[in-house]
């Protein structure tokens, strides 16, 4: 009897492998479909996220700008605080020196005591003003001008008695001679609001605002005569720490009306007769004088004659007093720049012609 062959079966037959491959392929396909749905961004969501990112970037940029401004402000405050502290220490040293001098005065020197006591009282007042001054406001009068441009180099604004001479002649109404002639026949209100005169007023305010707190000052206008801007006393000095006097001087310039010719000799004679005499002089003008020794008594005056009048005026100055000139433009006055530059060199002062956009 023949032996029956037993057929062996395997669980890994071709059909089984086909089924498993199809199942695995289906699983991979489902995974890819689900992964694609998750990763595909919604257009609106993308726009929203981008807008938030842009907003955050703008906030970061603004924060960085604010941080820079804060750092600059802190730096400025620190510099002004150091300056005020230095002035206070200087005044304290002067106070101690005066106290020691008063203690050592002999009976025969008693005539000098009132003057020394007056100076001592003044220094104590200045010291109190410095101690009460906040670091951010160490000026008696704040003036920034357009764009907060406070830069000018080479000017020495210090001194115990600083005299500011402001030219108020008719030529300060305009840069061109024709316009000067036209404006000088107009009303006072139009004269006071002439662009060139408004600029002169702004420069005078800048000078007052940048004077040291330890100085005394006086502001005079000059044309064919000399007048104080504030009050009636020419021989009157105001403390820079006296904010009421400073404000009165600034307001007084608003009432000045440019007119008549320019007598610089008269202005220098008045300055040299002041008590105490100024130890630093600032002149704001636009040209050489037209009135004074050497000027013709009638008719027009030439450039050579104006220079001669200028030299006669300078001869009235006492030696050792710096004269600083700020020269505004005027048509046809070709000798002015050289003349005032030579005056600055001779007196160890300074000379400058401010930019049109300053202050």
C-alpha cells in the first residue's frame, strides 16, 4: 500500500505576505495623510502669527530707542550734577578764604570790611542756589532753540561780571540794505518781528541761558545811545541765580525796537565806566559802526570810514578784557568780519558768525 504524502503548510505563504504588505501600505498611507493635515498651516493663522511677530519686533525697536534716550538723559544729568558740585566746592573754598581774611583784619583795615562782608554774603547766596538746583535744571534760564541744538565751541562764557552788548540799530532789521530802508519806516510791531531781529533776540536768550551760575551779568542795547534792557540803571549787575531778574531781562528784549545808527564807541565808553568793570564782554552785531570819532557829519559813510570809526571805538577799551563777537550778516559791510576777528585776537576773545539755522 502506497504511503500518503502529508502536505506541509506554512503561515508565511504568498497570500499571507500580500495581505500583510497591503495592510502595512494602508497604514503608511493613513499616517502620511494625517501628518500632512497637521503640518499644513491655515492661511489666516499664518497671517495672524506674522502680524504678532512684526508687532513684537516694533515694540523691541521702540524699547531700544527709549533705552538709548534714558542713557543719554542719565549721562547729561550726571555731567550737570558734577558741574554744580564743582561750583559749590569752589564757592565753599572762597567762603573759607574770605572768613580767614576777615578774622585777620587789623583795626586800621576796617574800611575794607563792608565790601568783604558783601562779597561773603553774595557767595553764600550763590552756594545756596547751587545746593537747591536740581541736576537737570542747572541753568537760570532754559533755552533750547530749534532742534535742541546747543552746540557752540570756543566761547568762554565765564567771568565775575559778564556784559552783553546787543546792537539795536536799524540795520538789525534785515540782511539787505533795501529791506532795511523799507522796514525802518514800518510800525514798531513789524520791526520787532523782523526775522533778523527775532534771531538776535534768540541768540541773546541763548547767551543768558548758558552763563555760569557763579556770574553776574548785565545786558545793554546800543544804537546811537546805550540803554539797559531791564530797569533804568546801566551800572547794575544781576546775579545769574536770580531767576526773576533773568526773566525780566529776557522779556525786556521783546520790547526793544531796532532804530537809528550804530555808535560802538559810546557803548565801549559806558562799559569801561561801569563799577565794577566787566571782565568779559559779548557783542552781538551785524557790522562796523556808523557813528563816532572819524565818522562824516553828513552824507553816507564808506567802508574805509566805518573801519576808522571802529578803530577809534576799540581804543576806548581797557586792556585785559576779552571781547567776544557774534556777527550777523549784512549786505555790503566787507570789512566787518576781518575787523572783529582782529579784535578777538587782540583781546584773547572769540569771533564767530553763527549758522543761519542757529539757534
